């Protein structure tokens, strides 16, 4: 993920800045393109929250997984409200970072919500993360892990 977020900072839902190189190293990353005004987004976000919580908190060893929220909200205040009301304890690209437009173009985002699962290089494992979580639940993570070339023991 060094390539994707090089020279940038990510933020937590409480506003702390985080170095993406440290936070995303050796992890499968879900780029979550979403917005609080979008009703399909508000429908899927709690599902993603549960998925994230189960992977990171309810397994013997936390899964090497992180979500980065890329906002399509209309203002920084809307984004912050959406993150506080509905999001898991994941990271976000700051609202005013225009890089979100480059990411939308790079990953061909034409509608939201969209969950794109990527390797450390930024290469796409699947652009159907939302559908896979809905259809397969936690079991889809093992497939992502295999596609990510991260060698780590993980069992749910």
C-alpha cells in the first residue's frame, strides 16, 4: 500500500492522523467508496462493520485486514458524521484530499457503495467485495488472503 498512499496521511474516525505505510503494511486492504447520503451505502456499512469486527476482534489472531474509506460525502462535516454514526474503527482518506478522485478513476468507480479489495501493490484482488461479503460472509477473506500474497497464518 506504500505505492497507493505514498506521501499521504490517513485519518481515524476520531481525527488522528495515521501513516498508511505503518497501518496498512502486510494487510489485505478494502478500499470502501461510500457516502452517508447514499441509502445503499447506509444499508451495507453495518454489514461491513460486522465483517470487520469479526475478522479483527473475534478471531484468535486478528486478521491482516484494513478498510480505507474514500468519501463521496458533500462536506467534511457529513463525512465525519457518517464515520461516527456508522463506521467501524477503520481508516479514511481525509475529506479534502483530492487524491480520492484519482482513486475513483484508477479503480473505475462509477457507483457507490463499492468495496475494492487490493494487494499491497494496489493491484485489485476483487472489485466485488460488497457482493462477496453479502454472499459468503467471513469465508471470502481466506480467498482474498490467498490472492494478496501475504504469508501469514490466519484462521477464523
